[in-house]
C-alpha cells in the first residue's frame, strides 16, 4: 500500500463527491425547476388516465413490454461486464503493457490495480441491482394495467379511477427513477475507467460526466420539447 500516491487517494474521493453530490443536487433541482424525469412523470399520469378509458389495452401492454426489454438488456449486459471485470483481476501485467501506450498513463502497482477493478465491480453490481429492481417494478405495472377495470366497470363506489391512474403512474415513475440511477452508474463507470490512466484524468472525466448528466437532464432539447408539449 506504500506505493499508492496521495493523488490515488484524493481521486476516488473526488469521484464519490461528484456522484453523490450530483445525485443530491439533481433531486433538489428537480423539485424546483423540473427535469426530464419530472416532466415525463406528467405524461405518464396522462397515459394511465387514458389507459383506463380504453377498452383495448394492447397498445399499453406493448409499450410497457418495450420498456421492460430495454431494461432487461442493460441488466444482462451488466452481468457480462461483471464477468469481464472479475477476469481482469488476474491480468495486471498484460493490461499494464497495454496502458503503457496510452499517453500520460502511470504505472499501477498490483494492490492499486485490484482497488481500481473492485471499484468498477462495485459500480456495476450497484447498476445490476438498480436495473433488476426497475424491471421488477415494470412487471408490477403490467399487473396493474391487466387488473384495471374496463370503462363500463368503473362506476363502482369502491373504485377511484383518478387514484388508480395516479398510483400506477407513480409505480412507473419509480421504476424509471431506478433505471435512471442505473444509467447514471454506467456514466460514472466510464469515468472510473479513466483511473487506469492516472488520477488527474480520473478527476477530470468525473467532472465532465457531471456536466454531461446535468445538461441532458436539465438543459436538453428533449426536456424543452416535452415541457412545451404540456404548456398552454
């Protein structure tokens, strides 16, 4: 452990501050100024309201199925990434030879190599749990859509259509929130790869990931179009 420099201690701390700090600030800003996730939640509520008015809900089932398949793709891909990372633990010498050809890369002692790889493993294990939990919640959404009464059966005093639509939309939103958190982990996983070059590049890429995420969630054209679609 004596071969580990001060920079290799500061860099992962900066990385964690970027990730945790951005997640905290993004959640706060979403409440005050809106984000992609918040705006799309409004559309999800309208979707569930219209779903309850339809006799044929094949379109809704197809849409939910498409969302589930994209999440399943990321979950299965994460498994392959984890297998590759565990294999990478024993290839320190071979990988070091490759890194020598990358400009500004520094030599990594075996102990630090294992720490870097284990950081990636932790990130993608976290990603796997987020994606699989999101997938399970989309399965629950399928049940909610399948159990929704037909329009001519919604006059019962025991059924509140607005509450049913609202809760189903919140379930979809929660599933999407965890999927989004898993995607963020992918972005920061790419930043963690930069640590194999050197600590300065690691810190720089971590900061750039924060900028990219902020722009896409709060300043993107997609957000503008979806916000404009719901404005008067």
